[in-house]
C-alpha cells in the first residue's frame, strides 16, 4: 500500500471501473424512457385539457336535461316568477293593453246600466281631460290586483305544468300548447288572466267589459335573435344529458392516471375544471347584459331580467358547486404532497393537534385502547372517511357550493379528531400501553 499521493491500487481501479459501469448502465436505462415519458405526459395533458373543455358543456347538458325534462323541477323553478313584482307589472300592462283595444270609450258610459253608473263613476273618480287615461288606470289597477293574487299564481303554475314546453320549445324546438315559439320569441298565452280581469271590471260596475269577446294575448317569456341557432347546440347537449359529465370526469381521471406526476396532475386538472366552469359563469353574466340590452322596447327589462335569472339559477348553482369542488380537491392534493410549503402547513396542523393532545393528557384524559387502534389503522380510517364524504356528495340532491364547503369542513374536523386520537404515540399514560424501547 502507498500513501494518499501514490498511484491507485488495483482494488481502487476495479472499484472506479465498477462505478463507471454502473453510471453507464443507469444512463443507458434512462435514455429510452424519456420519449415514452414525454409521450405519456403529452397524452395525459391532452386528456385533461379535453376534460376541462367538456366540463362547462357538461353543466349545460345536465341543466338542459334536468330543467327541461323534469316537469316538477321546471314548475318549481318558474313558480316564484308569479310573485315577482316586475313580472306582475308586465303581465298587468299586457292585459291592460289587450282589454283597452276592445273597449269603446265613446259608448262606455252610455252602455253602463243606470244602477251601475254611480259605482263606476266613483271607481273612475275625476275624469279630468282624459277619459282614456282614467279608464286605462282603472283597468290597470284591476289587472295588477289579479296579477298579485293567489289566483294568478295558480294560473301561472298550472299553465307551466300543463305545457312546460316553454324552455323545451325555446331551446330544442319541440313542444306546443299555450307556450309557443314565434320566430325568435317564446310567448305564454295569458288569456285566463284577462278573463279574471274582465270579471273584476264587471263586478266594479263596468258592465260593458262583459261584452268583450274572449281574448288570447301573449306574454313574452324569452326573446333573442339567436334562439334558432342556440337551440341546435342545446338540443345536442340535451341528447348527451348526464353522459357528458361522466365523459368529462373520465377524461380528467384518465389524464391523471397516465401522468408521471399524478399529484400535480390532480391539482392541475381540478383547477382547470374550476377555471373552465368559472368562465362559463362569466359568460352567462355577459350574455345577460347583452340579452337585456337587445330586447325590444315593448318588453319589460325588469321582467325579462327576472325570467333570465330564474331560468339560469340552477345553472349558476352548479357552476359555483363545481368551482368549490375543484378548489377543495386541488387544495387537498397539494396539502398531501411533498412540497415544502405543504409540509409547513402539515407541520403546523400536527403540532397544534399534538399540543391539544398533550394538554388533554396532562389534564388526566385517558383513551385506553382507542389510541393504539387509531394509530394502527389510521390509513384505513382516513380512506373510509374520505370515501364517506364522496358518497354523501354524490347522494346529495342538487348540491351547492356551500354544501361542498360544508362537507369539506366536516371532513377536516373528522380528520382532526383522528389525528387527535392517534397523537401521543410515546405517551404511555395516555393510551394505556407503553411503546417498546429500542434494544441497546
């Protein structure tokens, strides 16, 4: 043997040669895998992107299939419109216009029975210089009273239940009955309401109103020059129905499974879906402004806004739910990852619960065999809790964003309890058993 400055010994040369061979083997083994990994990553990215693009379309498909295909849900959606002041005002105006077009003002008072004239003159009040204005105001008051009554609410719900094809007619071109599609306008026949207004006019002394023939007048529910184009696409989405959300979810899941870095793919896919669906929500808001801006002058802006908001309420609810779910999934995947910041958060979580457990132990709390059991099966317990949370979400009828947040908070609380029960592994007093010491 020579000192450190002398030539290398044969054993040293053999060791260096062996190390070089190992490095060459590793490099040769890694070389063919790079293209395969790039191909897998590319395919995974494509699948996740397609799934994210289909996510907003799947929400529209679910909305079209559910809102249009379910009569009870449709009636429950449009039912509150009967109590909306803007809708009541618009309906009363339309009924007033229809009735005034059939009232002959020149023979109105002459045709009134003598016994009814005092009552009618009292109802009309001082006519002033405008008989037509006084009569119109009188008719409008009666129409607005009918529109604000429970009778109108019943008429509204029954009409929409019997011919709930208003949305179907607008977006798919099917249906008929009292709800009709004329060009690019969806209208509802409010003839039954006009009949009730006529009866109120007669009861108030305007007997001439009883001679008005049966009137069928339309109340505009929806109007747009794009209906004929939009309904083709919505019809396709309605055919897809509930399958499109499943396809979108399967594509994102397949992209995650093919990814080399699966946790990062989960975060990317979840946030991608949330962003895509968020863009849908923004688009619906922008379309609302454009839609109301292009309405004809004869259509009430407030009533049209109320109808639009009511019809898209369920769609906006789904948008908020998916955004909340995407953020929760992404946050969960990130917190369980190996990142330094995630590790800091987990450390704060563990140390905080450990401090609470130490305080409880110091106060005399004893868990007996519960602590060792939880520590032994902690992984299984965690997965069972997560699966239970998913089952609750899937079985929840029409979950909202707050439902997702609530389930996430409940899951977080249960996980904190599990961590608390499994903490203090070395505190024999707290668990009823003493951890074995390593042999020396």
